[in-house]
């Protein structure tokens, strides 16, 4: 079960740019105005970023972090997945026609489940 925490992406559990700038600035005891002066920006621009009104480019985020004496690190990692690699291999081993038949059967089943859900909600 995932818990939603403001400022964190609910899918990847990572801090968004707004929270990174705000939390770093607060941890260092800087005002928005002071950060803006250091970064050659305006207090209003910093506020828009921290409020999530504007999503900064990585270059802008890097400039703000450097102005606070920190360097952001960009990396990648494989996402957790519910796919079983053995199942995926067996699916990919099928010829395209078999995969299409399988996909269509799953699609029909999903439509039946959705329809049953609508009917159940109508009866409540």
C-alpha cells in the first residue's frame, strides 16, 4: 500500500522539483528572495516553482541547486514491475497471430468486467 505524501510522486516515490527546491532552501535557512538573488532570478519565479505552478527544466533546477551550494544528481533505475520475466518470455515466444488472439480475449474479458461493474453500480 502506498501513502500519498505531498511533494512526492505517488508512482515512483521521488521528490518533485518544487519540493526539492523548497526543502533545500528551508534546510539552508534561505528566503525565496535570497535564493532568487543568488540564482539571478526573481522571488516570484522561485515562488511559482515551489508552489508547483511552473515545472522547471532540469537546467533551471540545476542552476537553483548550484546557487544553494548543492548539485542535483540525475540517474535512472529499473522500475519495479508486476511482470514475471518467465511469463513475458513465453508470451513473446508466441507468434504474432497467437498474441493478437490472446490480447483480444483479454480485451473482451475486461469489457465484460467493466459492464458488470456498471450494472452493479446501477442496482445500488
